[in-house]
């Protein structure tokens, strides 16, 4: 019974006294029958059907059995006007734009940040840990959104994000820089996830594909303006101001969004739609309650499993833990062993499950998770050395090579909104992903095998990148909508977090495979093609990277040998990228063909 029913009951209590005693037993039996019927429906109906029935029966009431964070989001949506929804979504786009601009500027200047440090092995370790921990922490962040609230979690992680930038901007050594960098990436990844949830809260399922896709369009602007702004910062001030300025700017950017959501939540409380109930727990009882609600033990086991599994692959990429080392083997083995330990904990000991198995065991969720890992594996199989390949083989300058690497970002962000409109009007996405987007991705990756070489024309490389960008934008949107269509509103944050985690898994393994391919093919091909009198240069050229290649003018025998080695290495990276995409076929085929023309949220949404 919702709030309005309680209010109505208080006004009509005098009517109950007029009911005869003979009618009371019959009413009780009817109520019992209705209750039993409702319970039976809960057991037989699917998750989507139960959610649709709840929205149909109580469209103007807070979902009674939903978690607190979901109730707060519903409360705001039930009372805000349509124009506020559009305004909130417009400001979310502004937040995405500023995040993209800040990250682009940070990427441009961060090399200057530690260039003068005497020793900086901590920097590469921070790069690894920041990326992995940021991805793994998305799971408990998703829990906090439902248990604590969207706005509260958002403000907390904005604080973490700003703290990280403050530490980096003030750092005078690698240790402080590394600590700040990890905090920065934890906050950055968390903010992106929470903004995604804000979009899910403010859009209907039918329009959500376009909304998610449109939120990526700031990258089209910042792909080229960000580096220019970063260079301007370095020219006019220092790298510290390039980072420190956003410590002041970003809280101002995020504040209106947090204020809007909180204002309408409080308005719903004043209207009686949402009532905060006193838990009656002591401080110690509350602590134990949240330990069980967050499933701290399960969260720790799962996060430790993923960190130990992913970290050695990244360390290997940076040359810190070879495959044959005890460090690599021990971390991978322990990480893998922790997964069944986590499953046993969830099965027999956890009071509240960290992951809702009702959702995770769905074939659509499993397929979308596999697709996310496969796509990132495929992408990073060739992307890691793509910049070096372009700048050496095609003799480009840094800006031109940067434009080549931005084709995917710009192209995917351009094509994904078009696909979002397609989903809006057709209401389906599975077969477009399976029979158009995936074949286009395979075509683009497969053509790279042929065109990536010193004799290939750069125009064909651009064509392949456009194919991959178009397909990538469509497939990423498809997998996001797939998991959200398979979930109820309570499960959306966790589903998006699992996708992000699968991205990290696929990306880490793809990076490791790419490094292994480069290490196994480049020196061999280079040694084969170097002139007999210059074969002793192989180690110098291999270790020196693309800067060493510039010492030898295009057309000289040594430069031709270097170009051949880069093309040979990239060819096998493209083979790896193409081959793994075969796994994407069953991953998409196992999806349920969802119709997105159904309600998932209550209140005013787009």
C-alpha cells in the first residue's frame, strides 16, 4: 500500500465501523485470496512482467519494496515537471562535455607532470592500478547508488575525483603523483557511471539508446579541442594549473545537477510521496546492517579476484611481470581461485547477495557481458601500437597521427546516436547488432590484415577505422540496452557496472596479447629485413620506439626495414582482433529479442 492509500485510509476509517460483522470474515477471505494471487504472480511472472505490473498498478506511488536509493530517484521523478527533465538531461550533457575536456587536457599535460621526477616506476604502477581499481570499484558503487542514493554517492565521488586532482597538481614526487592519480581515476570512473544512471533514471527504455549515445557526443568536440587547450595551458602557465584549474571548475559544473535531484526529492517528502522511516538502529547496529547490505566480504572477495587476475596482465604489458615469472603465475592462480570462493560465500553465507543472480544468470546479461569483453579484447589487440605504426610507416607528425587514433572515438560517437534513433523507431536492436554491426566490425578488422603494411595506402586504413568505429558505436549501445532491458530499475546500476568490469577484463587481456605479439614479431621481422651490416642496430631500434625510427629518413634501407617490422607486427594484431570476434556471434545470438517499448521508470521521463 502506497502513501496515497495510507492517507485515503485515514480519511475513510469511519466507513469501516459501518461494515457489519458478517461481511468482515468474507472481506478477510477476499483479501487473503488477493494476497495469495499476488504472491503466486511474483513467483510465476518474469522480472520485466513484475516490473510492468507494479508500474501499471501504482504509477503515482513510490515502489514499496524498492531500495532506498531507487525510492529517492522515483520520488524526484514523480514531482518534477517535464521541462526540468529536459533541463537536467541538458546539464548532464554539459557534465559529460566538461569531463571529456578535462580528461583530454589531462592526457595532454600529464607527461610533463612527472617528466622531472628522478625515478618514476610508481607512475606506470599508478596507471595500471588506477584503471583496474576504477573498473572493479564500479560494483560497490552500483550498490551504493541503490542503498544510499544517487545524489549522495555522486557528491561523495565528486569529492574523491577533486581530491585526486588536488594531490596530482600539488605533487613534487612520484609517490604523491601516483596516489593522486589512483584517487582521480576512481572518482572519474564513478562519476561517469553515476551520470549514466542519471540518464537511465530520466529516460524511458525506448529513448534510452539515443540518450546514452547522445551523451557521448562531447568526445567529438574534445577529441581535437582538448589537446589544443592543453598546449595552451602549458604555453601560458604550467601543467599544475592545467590540472588545478579543474579542481575549482568541476564542483561548480556538477553542483546544479546534484541540487536539482535533491530539491525534488525533498519536495516529494513534503508532499508525502516519500517518507523517511527511522530505522530504530543504534550506531553499531547500523554499521552491521550496512556491512551485510553491502556484502562487504563478498565485495572484497570479488574485487580481490578481479584485481589479482587483471593486474599481472597489465604488469606484463609494462614489462614488470613476464609470463614465466612467479609474480605473474601466483597472482593469476590466486585470482582465479578466489572466484569459486566468492561463489561459495554468496551461496551459503551471505545474507544479502552482492550480485543479483536472478539477473546475472539471464542469457541476455551473460551474452552482453561476453560481448563487452570480446570487443575490448579485439580493440586493444591492435590499438596499443596503432599511433606508433601510423607515425612511422606513413611518416606523419604527432598531430596527424593523433587524428588517426581519434577516428574511432569520433566515428563511434557520431554513429551511435543514429543507431539510437533506429532503436527508438523499430523498438528492437538484437538483429541489427547481429546481422549488420558485427559483420561490419569483422569486415573492418579483417581488412586491416591486408592493408596494414608499409605498402598499404593510408586511405584504406582510414576506411577500416571508419568501419570499426561505426560498428563499435552500434555494438556498445546494443549491449548497454540489452542488459538494461533484461533488468528492472533496481538492477540497472549493477548491470552497467558488470559491463564496465567486463570491459576491463577484455581490455587487460587484449593489452597483454598485443604486447606479446609486438614482442614476438617486431624484433624478428626487423632483424630479417635490416641490411647485413646493420643487424646490430636491432636492439637499439626495438627499445627506442618510434623516436629512434625518425633518425632514419624515409626510403633508406634501415627505415624500410623498420616500416616492414611495424606492418608485420600490426598484421598479427589485426589477425588476433578478427579471430576473437568469432566469439561475439554466439554472444549476441543468445540475447532475447527485447521490445524496448515498455515502461521501466515511474514519473516524468524523456
